[in-house]
């Protein structure tokens, strides 16, 4: 373990996830200083914030050098896929997050599907296409609904679940011919639909060793009862008991162990978060997708459940020296509710004044995402997902009640949130975990 107050940290990103990462760093005895690039208004004060184009890898390395940091935590997916961790390593700077080879599990859905099928890890059957005519022909052979995915990164919007053949054909044309996601749709994946309930499994990985964080559940749709368009995530809670101990055992033996073995076999020394999107189907758990970073908003509910210092774990993963046996978790449950701007998930309106409470309800915290200061210093909205109302409680109902009590004290014009975060679990007849 590094000595106390020895880490000079740079966090890359600007959302709620990165605010939660900053909070974890601030609470750690290992932290000497924290910088964030680009950051948001809620991070100012705790950290120095620096303008940065996260797609510009040389500029990122230059900033890390200039700030003389000795540890970088990469929040979002795009810099990982572009090899920011490789570039930092070449400059002698340790970073948390997989190198480019590992990040392909998220950056290329066709690569991930080939990987899963090659290693016989449970997932939906799928095939990749670079030729729209072949893709359209294949569609006619598949059962409905069918799932059409842009292979590359598409900010969570490149997946279409098509109930009819003509919807599926339209999706193929939009991705491959109209190129609505540019090069991300030049290759597509067509896969069979999996019926079931989803859960997010987040691992902190160091080669063949890993820590599994409690299962969590995200809420992708904008509206109550899972209605309306997809978003980056309207809320999350943990632990999610859709992952019963039996399902968890199967996830470990049928998915996690084979995945880490397969990475090792293929010569990929994965270090960082591996997020496995799981569908709990009647035939058992199956992989929906991999992500190479913490989920946002799942990160916000998971880090506070760690009794062990998350920064210590990230640093150990990055060094390749993780000791999973030592890791401890807190009791209770956590919830985060996303407060979104009017227009979201379309184009959000910006610049609305935000009013926050002076005193927070017990067990709660405000997480900033799309916030900034206007010319006169007022806190205003600056993105689609503006804030997160976080709460920890002894039980899930207590955490949910606390989080909504916090929501009631926050205001900005056009603010909207879901009223049913965690309802699935609250309404489940017998908690099975
Ligand atoms: N084969 C499938 N069967 C059923 N639902 C699916 C399937 N594939 C994807 N989905 C649904 O679509 C969502 C998005 O798919 P996926 O996770 O592959 O895309 P993504 O854009 O990478 O998402 P994220 O932003 O969470 O990383 C999933 O969370 C799931 O709800
Ligand atoms: Mg993904």
C-alpha cells in the first residue's frame, strides 16, 4: 500500500460518477491532492478543475505531467478505448482503467460477442455484419424481437430492440447507410433477444484477481414504469436482490471466472473496472454487454458501500497487486436518483438556476453532474443529467425514503426525475437475497 498522503490524483471526467470518485478520494488517507479534468461545479473546492478535451490523449498526458500527478483515475469509456492508459503508462504514470486491449470489450461490441462465443460464456446468439445487404438478409432468418447494435461506442444510444422486421430493417439502414452514429455503425451486431431482469455486476480487476462489488440495478428509461426513451441512467440502487445467492454463484462460475481466464489466455492483463451487464433469464444469467469502466449512476451507489478504501483498491488494481481477501463492505442499501433537465434525453436546456438545501436529510448527499457557475457565480444547469440525490439507509426502503426527501428540497426549472427508483425490488414479494 502507498504511504498516507502520497497520492497526487487526476480524475478524468465530469459527471456524477467522477464526483463519486472524487468523494472517495477525499475520504482516503492515501490522498495528498486531487485534480479533475474537466470536472463540474460540485467538484470545485475539493479539487482543482482543469479544462481538457478527453479525446485528446497527448493533451491528457501533458496535463497529468504538468500537474505532477502520480495516479490517474479514468472515469468514462472513450479515453480508455483510445488508449489513454497505455499512453500514461508510456509516460511513467500509473492509471486505473484497462489498457486499450482490455477496453475493446466495451469499445467493440462485435469483438466482445466473438470473445463470449469463442469462450462459450453464456450470452445471446449474435452475428456481425459490415455489409448492409447481408445484415438485412440475416434479419429475415431470426425470431422477433431482434436486437440491432452499433459495434462502436454510441453514448448508450446505439442499441435498438426491434419488435418487428421493418423496425429491425430501419435500424440496420440508420446505422449502416445513414450512419447516424458515424463509424460506430460501420460494423453492426445482430443478436437474439433475451427475456429477463437485468443487473449490473461491477468488478475491480487486477489480472486474474478481482473484487466483486454488490450487484446493482440501473434505470435506463426516462419514465416511471420503464417507459419512454433510453437515457444515460435515471437512478440506481444496491444491493440488487434479483441476483440471489444462487444466481450470484452461477455468475461467478459461469461468467466471471471464464471471462477472466479467457482474458488471461488471450494475453490481456486487465486492470480496472469490468462492468458486466447481466440478464437473469429463465435459463440462468447471461451477458448482455461488457463495459470497461464504472457505470454512471451505479458507481455512485457502490463506492459508498465499500468499507475498504476504494482508492486503495483502485491503486492496488493498477499496480497488479490486488488482494481481494481483505475487502469489506458496509451493511445497508444505497440509492441514487437522477435529477434531469427539461428536454433530456433529447437536447437539454441549460442555464437554469439550481436551489439546493442548506441542511441535508440524514444519510444523504448531493452528487453533481451537469452543473456549472454562470457569469455571476450562480449554480446553474449545464447538461442533461444535472444532479444525483444519493442516500444510504439501514434498509432499501429507508434509503429510498431519504433520497426522495432530499429530492423534495432541490429545485430548478424543468427538473424531472423518476418516482419509482428501486420500485422493482421494493415491490418484490419475498426478498430472496
Ligand atoms: N440481447 C438483448 N436482449 C434483450 N435486451 C437487450 C439485449 N441487448 C441489449 N439489450 C437492452 O439494451 C440495453 C443496452 O444494450 P447494451 O448494454 O449492449 O448497450 P450500451 O449502449 O453499451 O449500454 P450502456 O450505455 O449501458 O453501456 C441493455 O441494457 C438491455 O436493456
Ligand atoms: Mg455499454
